[in-house]
C-alpha cells in the first residue's frame, strides 16, 4: 500500500510511485489505519530504530480514545 493515497501497489506501479514519493509528504497515520482496516495485523519495520512502531502505538491509543 502506498502512503500517499492508500492504494495497493503492483510491481508495475512502483516506478511511478517512487517518483511521486519524492514530491509528496508521508501520510503514515492515514496509511496505518487503512492497512488496519484491510486486515493487516503484523508490521515489520526495516531500518534503524523503532519510530514507526511507537507511532503505530500512539495511533492505536488515539483511535481507542475516540470510540
């Protein structure tokens, strides 16, 4: 799923997406919620640190408060 408009990507979509990605902000909260709504339950953060893991927990706590 891309983080700009939350559409699932095919291999053919990746080159155009990479160009768009350079020019647009990352909408992670919107993307995380869309992935969750699509049934995704496991995430693997690649790279140094665990910033997205912490951000995902914050998003979940905010979503629970709004219920």
